[in-house]
C-alpha cells in the first residue's frame, strides 16, 4: 500500500448516507474514518459521499457515482476507504470499476489492530479475526476467477481434485483452529497467574474502559505512576495491562487498562478480544472514560455501553468519567445530565486525585471490620495481616495479640482461615 518512494498513500474516504442516518451522525462517522486512515499513515485527499435509499447491491455506490469516483481517483488517489462493511463481491466490483484498491471500514480497523498488536495473545487474536474476514473474500475471488483457478499452482500438499480455493479455505480453517488452541492455553495460563496474583495482592480491581482515544492509558499512567503507552492514535492499546493504584493503601487496588471500543467494531474482533477483556471485566468497578471534548461523545458513550452489554459486563458497577474537559465540553451540563459522573482532565493533577479518591471510596465502602486473634506461635502471619488490612487497634492478651482490623471481606476471611490452621 506504500509506493516505492515511500510517499504516503493517498486515500479517498467514501460513504453512502442512508435515509435513517442524520447528517451529524454521518459526518461523525466519516470523521472517524479519516482518523482511522491517519492512524494507518494515509493522507486523506478527498471525501466522496452519496445519499441513497440503500447500498447498491453490486458495487455499494450507484452507477453514475462510480464513474465520478473513477475520475476522482485518476486525478491522484491510491486507495478508496469505504465507511461500511461491504460484501466481497461489492468490493471486487467497485475496485474493478474505479481502478484502485478498496478497503472497507472493517478491513481498516483490522489492519490497525494488526499493526498495533504486540503480545503473543493480541497477535493471535487479530490473526483469527483477519482470517475470519478473509475466508469469504477468498471464496469470492475464486468464484470470480472461474474454473481456471484450479490450474493455479498451489503450495504443496494439495489433495487430488481439490481446487485452490478449497485448499485455501481448509488451510484457513486449520490455522484458525491452531491459533485458537494456542490462545486457550495462554488464557488458562493467565487465569492461573491471575488467581495467584489475587491471592497475593487482594481483590480490589478496577478496569478503565471506553471508546478508543478517550484517554484511558493517560489516566492509567497518572493513577498508577507507570508507563502505559499513550498516543494520539486509534487503538494504541490492544493488551490489558494491570498496575497497582498509586500511592498504595488498604485495600491495595489494581487498575487495568483495556483495548478501546469503536462504532461497528468488527464482530470477529469483539469475539477474539473477549478473553482479553474478560480479565478486566472481573473487576468490581468499571471506570468508563469518555472524551468530553468530542462533539460525538454521546454516540461513543452509547457504543461503549452496547459493547459492554454484549460481552456480559452489564451489571458491573460503573463510574462515568468525562475526560479532556480542558479541551472543551460543558462540565455543568454534563453533571446535570449524568448524575454521579466525574468531570476531569487527565492533564491536571488535582483532577486525577479526585478520580483516585472516588475509586478508593468505592472500595472502602466494601471493607469490613473484624477482630483477629494472633497467637504468639503464629507471628509469621503478622506481616500478612498488616499488608492486607488496616490495623485499628492492637492489644496483647495471654497467648497472643488481639487485632482489630479493617479489610476486604475476602482478605479477612482468608486470614481467619490461615489463623485457624
Ligand atoms: N487535552 C487533553 N488530552 C488528553 C487528555 N487525556 C488524554 N489526552 C490525549 O488523548 C490522546 C489519547 O490518549 P490515550 O490515553 O492514548 O487514549 P486511550 O483511551 O488509551 O486510547 P486507545 O488505547 O487508542 O483506546 C493522547 O494524545 C493523549 O495525550 C486530557 O485530559 N486532555
Ligand atoms: Mg490506550
């Protein structure tokens, strides 16, 4: 997609506006496609739109419009990005008529995920989604290429009489199965590690979720004094990372940063990122971060809610956080409209402290007070008690010490069990 001189690829963003879609919604989606294109390093040279009752079944745009687009492309564009997911045959026909490559929204998002995937798990997840997207397209390509495609020279191992496309499909299926097996193994391993970590570190967990580019990683950095990747790109973060809230207190709170959501997140991606998100969704609190300065924030908020429902996180308590208020947005109006929300800028230390306090308050509400008796013989548990609980009072009595403590119910229960041994 890059020419030999490494000049940026020149892209046209194109979209059909259907009757039910408002101008605002349409423009917001197109602006987002531009952002996606920029994230891929494309230079957007033109926009191209058409109002239609429905997508043209053969090539997305109407006949006359395809002609127009063809000459626009000839004037200097390398690729056309279409703001919907289109069928393999629509893409193929459109490419043929306008004379350049066409990428639909799904493909653009998949490509970004592909480039940003770092960990083994993220790579495998993205590859599964890409293969799932490509399979029907390969079938289409084979159909269009006709019977002579059987003559195409394949890479070894072809069973007698099997066409190239059948072979490719079989390979794709096998590869997906293989990747899925790897992922399942990784998932299991992570689960075990997580269980161990929770044993050690307590159970208070909060996950930062929200639309891509809302500022989740920026807040992660500020809240945990760590080095999460922050970038003015869509889908900068693909892996869940976990760090302790800083400064540490009782309970010790773990914060996770997660992959961002977007309108029309390809279905294959939702499925494949579910395991990554699962970890985050075991959190007791979701901090839903919204970019208050984005005119389309309401839609972004709704999309995030939808995806959270879809992946089974509907009932996890949420804290709604409007971020980037330094860039725009009406704080008073937001507070009136979304009771209980917090309006902040991740760039202001005071605001981050307010958010931290809200998170800590949520978890402190769960804490219970209890009395523990620590016999002299079990002094080795003393450090553990102090690590997991706040000790409110301590008095020696006969065979040991009584400690009045405050901690998470699970931590207190665990200590009780250990003391009973
Ligand atoms: N002005 C302003 N910019 C912010 C604020 N918070 C984050 N940003 C910027 O917004 C951009 C995106 O921030 P990230 O923290 O990477 O966003 P994210 O939600 O993690 O995005 P993904 O990982 O892509 O889902 C970066 O350029 C940040 O510097 C804020 O409060 N004010
Ligand atoms: Mg991020």
